[in-house]
């Protein structure tokens, strides 16, 4: 039942108003705090919570227990107890009627969170001094949201430290009540005895919450949703001694941890009185939780002016409040998914795993199916070529560690999480790495983990502490920067290639003696040679081929995938077991006519390993050859304030640095030139073949090569977050995506192995019948012959070529495109771009340079200077090219802007604001209604872009602007039209300006639209995509008509184009637009050149041709190889011992076809 019955305002709260204690439904008034009026004695303290029939001390629930915790939003505080209306009472317990007393409370006093004292103060305005001891007054005012109205960030790193300490305290409090379910981490927890969290909790909580803190600026609301303690609402804890609550100083600032104006519900309680249960739900949808959500909770009616948030985060009046507490009956916290901090927040984390051990497409299928069975994994992407898996993880349903353990257990792969967010370095730990990690971390460090016995990986907030400062003076004991590791995105592949190489060398070394004893003309010592061959073959079978067994079986059991490893296991096992049996007959002096053939099994395994090693090496080298991250310079020349130069590792660059770029050197990271001038080669980053001039104020791109000049550059972005990293990230996104054609390859590959197994069984049966019936062989001889054919069929067939046909080409094509300044963000764009039927261009900033100049200006108002000031104040902060051009023109005249507050940009129209009661508007003539005005029409007739300014609806000024067409626009559009691609122009500009540009470029009037809003552009593209022209194809039966699916490319550069970019089949973004446009685009052109459209289409066409070749080769190879292996040709067959070369022969042409894209003319 609802406990928030209304009472008049300004009433005193008495104990008689609460008839049944804090754990039952209340019928009259509820103070905004989550606890009842305080009792006057310790006996009342216990009985108020648990009732007269409950032995508080026996239950260890309500008795006062001293425990020091730190759950103040501002600082560690004195012992405090949690609210007792959390369902602490026994089912049969009846709360005792309290004594008649009048308890006056301050409306700001929060009984869930600590209160500030007049002498206390919190940094950053969290709490403030205020008078105390005033009466509680109930009002109808709405309680402000938690931490509402603060100007500083809501949470900082100390919130995470405090959360870790709370977990330690909770573990210690629950330790005596937990059974054998405690984990090893429980035993290592110090319980926060020294005021600091233990290493395990500190590391886990930092790793879990740091990303959320950086992304959201607040973790309070997410903690509340979990029912966990936040800086504004304490969580249920074991009962503690009643005490006065005083707030202390803290570095924590609270700001906007709850959404302003968000609806919230009353503090809830779950109590029982007999068979009846009254409950109230807590805010943010937490089921059954009590008033631990106090900071964001308020009663339905009446509202209370003060809330938990008030005392915590607002300047409110304080008092010493006696808090009554009760203990919630808590189960094993490690089994509680929603409340377990080890699992993290109920949010999503993007996880990138490097996978070592994948050798074929069956491995990728196994990886994908295994991860798909994990309920917490969403948006899964995998890549055999990149040896990587990416997915979104529901942090409330599982942790990354659990996913990795499950993956390694069921697949035998080795997995490692790749950290892509934040700054990080590897340092050499002095002494023991465990001791180094356990010592206090420097400020700004977010996580430390061991890499090996001497190296630790340190993640830190680069805005708090720089990498160089961290290495030089972060720790008491000096540390050294570790040797630069390989690109983490390529490291797994490199490690796999190295391991494959070592295993292959071992297999070759063991196989050569077996071949010599089998094929060389040696003296007849069958038993001796057979024993040696058995020993060597056994080592090969166990050590080299051994890993195939668990992989194949786990794939079959857990993922239900029949992959290539299973074929290897069946074939090599058959050859080895038959040879062992044959050797047994030899030892018993009953040799078989065929003898043993250990050379078959050993050579088979060795050739398989050689094939896999060469294939893996070729894949890795192909990926590395188009790696954008390889352009990152390893060193930088830093200039200090005194002008002294020092060469440092580029990883040690930090914000505030000035670095020097000497002639013929590579730029280490993004920055702005502060002195000097030079020409730079940006071809590796943007595809621009001509050197680009740079001078003071110019931006430098990481990876570009300096010319003959010397530049001093101020760093703007760190190496781990510069242009190289951003481009590499977009390219990787395309590599991981799968085009629709890949579905065909995956479907064929999934049926391939079962079909081969079926063909093997048929082959085996046929050759037994042929041997006995046709060749008149004995049963054993026919069986041996049939086994050799069956082994050959199993091994010589290879689905890997089919599986690699598409992804190998996509990886190389996306890398080649990036080298030419075209970034494909998805594989679908590569797949369909060659079928383009329409290209739609925006005008301003796309076809034209976007650098508008004022060709004509007319002022209607009498006070021209005042009008110019108003115009500049209105459009000075607007980034649209027209507004920017007008603002630059007025600034050049020395005009001072008038004060215009909050100008509002209207998409496709203009900008408006109100100043001193006057409405100012500036924008296109159509929106303002002046298209036919005699003062505007002459400017429109000249083909200028018109910009009008009005005051209260009256025209005050009009500008005519002109723009120049890009140099390559005419050639690009002509090439597109020669290819049969229709070209269109859409613009929000006036009709004369748009048609003038279209006429110069030879675009038909029917393909030109002016004065378009974003919605108009979207509708136009929808119309083009709805048209399905008939195409005629000549066939043997005559001409055949079919409908052709239109493919529309839209190329734009501004925010106004974002809708059109998303609507088109392929959205292409020019690299001078906004982030909104970038996010909507499928392709990004790294330089402002329309020729990038032609490059994208050409690369798409080349890629599709190579995919078609790969499919054709895979089909032809497997058809011929299986027929040769099965003995379908009388005079030609593949011996079983050489069948292992099948993978090498099938895969290498596929890789070669993809790599040749690098040298194709596009």
C-alpha cells in the first residue's frame, strides 16, 4: 500500500504518526528521509527496527555494531548505519509501538546520507556550511534531482577508489556469515583495514568502472540501478553503532548524477505484518530494494523539499541525526549477478579480443558459435584474417574474464583482451611485478597488470598525468620504459605464426629420419628401423598433431562444427594406428604383405604443418603490408621551455609538449604549427600526391613526412589517439564486417566437410569392392588400399580456400583504399560500390570549395555599424559555410560583435535569436520570405548565394556570396557520366547559384534541385532508390528483361547532409565536414577531392573480380583434387603421404590474388 498519504504543509512529525515502525506500511505522513523518527533509547533503537517479538541480539540484526565505512559523497565519515526499512524484520516480527515523542528535524537533514556541519566544507561545491537544528517542514515543492545544478563533474577517480573500499568493507562484514563459497579473492582481501582497498578489488573496480566514468562523467545512476551504494545513496550494510553523522572534506565533486527532472518514486520498504506485505518500488526500476536509492527518490505525495540529494549535494541546513539501522538478510554476494561489483555495471562494454590458434575458416566458425552461446555477448564480429573477435558485453550478465575462460576452455584458443581506450605504456618493474602492482598507484593511473615476469602494462588518464611524468617521477622507485611491443592488433597473428614455425621445424626434424629409414637403400633391419620409426612417429603424432585432437573434439561437442581439424585427426590417426598394428604383426613374426608405413602419417602431418605455416605467414604479411599503424613514428624531438631539444620515445609525449619536426622526418603525432614553414608529403594518409604547404597555424597529420623546412609543433593529440589510430580503427571496422557474399561462402564451407566425409566413406567402400572383386586381392590388402585412398580424400580437400575467398580480399582492398585516401567503413560498401547507378552531390563544400566570398552586400537599416555588429554577434559562432563567410567578412572590416545570447541554428534555414526584445533572424531568402523582394531578386539573378538578415521581420541587410568549383569536379563528373552513372546535384542554396554550377559541369536540369531541406534531400534519394529500370540480357532463348536494383551514392560534407548520407545506399563524406556527417557515412574521403569517388568504385570492381576468381579456383581445385585423391583417374593419383600439400596448393593462390590488389591500377 502507498505510504505517502498527504498531510498539510508545515507540520511537526511525531512518533505517534508512525504506528508500526520502519518496516511496515505507514498510513499517514512519511518524512522525505528513508528512516523513521529516532528513538530515545538503545532499547527503542533495537525494537523500533525489529519489533517486540524479535531478539535483535540473537539475530545479529539490529544491535549496534561499530563498523567504519566511507560512503559519504564527500569524504570518509564517522560510523553510520543504513536505513532499517530494507526488509530486515522477521516474517513474524511485529514492530512495537513507540513512545509518544515529538521529534523535530531539519528539512535538509537526510537520514540516508551523511550531513554537513557548519564547520565542514567540500571542495567543488558538493556540500556547504549551513545553519542547523530547524524544524522539519513538509512542503509541496519538488525535490531537486541528485547533484542537480553543479558546474563541476559529477564523479572523479576518488569515487572509484571509494567504491573499491566499500567492496572490501562489505567482504569483511560478510566474511563471518559466508560459508565455503568464499573465493580465493575473499581470502586476500584486507577488508579495508588501512583505509585503502585491497589490490584485487582496486584493480577490478577500476577496470570495470573507469570506462563508464570517462564516458558518462558519473557512475551514480548506474550504481543506483544495480541497487549498489553510490555517492548519493548508501547501500544496505550490516548494522552499525548509532552515531552522529558528520560530513568531512573530500576531493569528490558531485554533478548531475541523475537526469534533471527525471521521475522518481518513493523510498521503498518491504515489510511483513502477519501475512500482509507492503512494498514500494525504488527509483530506476530496482526491484525490491529499499531506500538505498534515497538520493533519487521522493514520495508520490506529498513531495518533500529536502531529499537525500539535498543534504549530499546541495547547500542545505545540517543537523546531527541519530540514525536507526537494520541489517538486510544478504545471501552470497558472489552469486548475485546484479549486485556483484566483480561483474560490473548493467551496461555494455565493447570488447576486443586477439585470438591465437585459428588456422582455418572452421576455426572462425567455431569461435563465432561459441561466443554466440554466451547470453551476455551482442553484436559479435570475428575475423580469421585479423585473428580477432569484437563484441558488446552486457556487464551485468557476465565479465570479460568469464568470457575468455569459457572461450579458451571450449575452443583451445588463446585469448587476450586488447585495450583500445585511454593512454597506456609498458614499463619494466623493479623487482617483483606483484609487489610493484600492489604498491600505491600514482594519481591518474587507472589500471596496472603484469605482461610477463619483468614488464607491467600501465593505463592512465593522460589529462591527469603525462606518460613522461609518470615514468620519471610517478613511483618512489625509478622505472624504465619497456621495449616497444608489436601492434596489439597484429600481435596475436605474429605469435601464432611464430608458434606454427617452431612446431613445423620440430615436425620436419622428426620426419626426415623416418623418411630415410623408409626410402633409403639401407641394410635389411626391419625390426630396428620399425622401432625407431614407431618412436619418432609417436612423438610427431602426440606433440605435433596432438593439439588437433582437443580442438576437433571440442568443436564437435561444444560448437557442433565438423571442421578441417577433424579430417586431419581421422586421416593421420588412421595411418598411424594401421602402422602400429602392422608393426605389431611384424614383432610377432607375422608381417602383413604391405608392411607398416609410418612415413605416411609423419609426412602427412609435416606437410599439413608446412601448409598451415606458409598460409598463416602469407596472411600475416598481407595484413601487415597494409597496416596503417606502421606509419606511427617511434621517436620525437621535444623542445622544452628553455629551447633545449631532447629525443624521446614517442610513447612519452604528453599534453602541453612542443616537438620539432626536422627535414625529411616523419611527424610523430597530430599538432599545430607554432613556428616555421615547410611542405609535407601526406600521400600515405590522404592519398594526396602533391606536397602540402604548412605554416603557422596549420594542422599536421601524424605519419606525414616533412620536406626541407623545420617546424615547431604544439601537440594536440597523443600517439594512441591521433589520426593514424582513427583511420586504423575505421579500416579495422571494415575488415571485421562481412558482406552478404560472405554468407554464401560460409554456407558452402559449412557443408563442405560433411560432404567430404561422405565422399571418403564412399571411396573407401568402392575400393574395397574393387580390390576384392576386380583385382582379386585379399581382404586385408583391399582394406589397406582403400585406407590409402580414403586418407588422401580426407586431407587433399580443403575448405580454407572457400572461406578465405572473401575476407582476404576485403582486408587487402580496405587497406589499399586507405592508402589512397578512401576509408571504407563497412565491407558492404566494397561489395556494392561497383554497381553504382546514381551519384548525388551536395553543392556547397562538395562540388565547390566551400570557401565563400562576399560578392555583394546591401544594408537597408540606417545604422549600418550597429547592424553589422548584430549580424556578427548572431552568426559569429555558427559553423555553416555561409555564416562563417559572412562572419569572416565582417571581422576583416574590424566590426565588434554585439552580445547575442544563445543563437539557435535551424537546419536548412538559418539562425535566430532574441536581443533586448528584438527578434533577429539570418538565413536564406526563402525561409525569411524575401525571394521576390526587389532588393533581393537582382542578387538571385546573378547566381549568387543569398544571405538575408532581418530585425523583427524587417529586412536589414542582404549579402550575395559566390564560391569556386573544385578543380577536379568537371573531370570526375564527366568520367562518371561516361561510365553510365547518372549525376545529380542537391543544395539548400538558391536556384540561380545551383543551376549556374550545374551548367558549368554539364549536369542536366532534370537532375538539379535547389532550396532543399534535409528532408527534401532524403525524399529525392528515396525516389531514386525506388526506380528500378529494366535491363535486357541476351540469352539462348532470346532477350530477357530483368529489374536492376539501383545503387545510389550521396556525397556531402556537412551536418545538413547527415540524413541523406544515411538514406543513400552508400554515404560518402568529404573530410571537411562535421562528426555527425562522419558517423552517418559509409565511406570517408581523407582529402577534399571528388576523385575519391572514382577510386572507391574502381577498388570495389577490382575486389569483386578477385573474389570471383577465388571462388572459381576453390571450386576447381577441390573438384580435381578429390577426383585425383579418390583414384578416379586410372593412371594418375595423389599418394597419401603428399596429400598434406593440399592446403598449401589451395590457399596460396587465394592469398596471392588478394595481395595483387596492391599493385592494381585504380
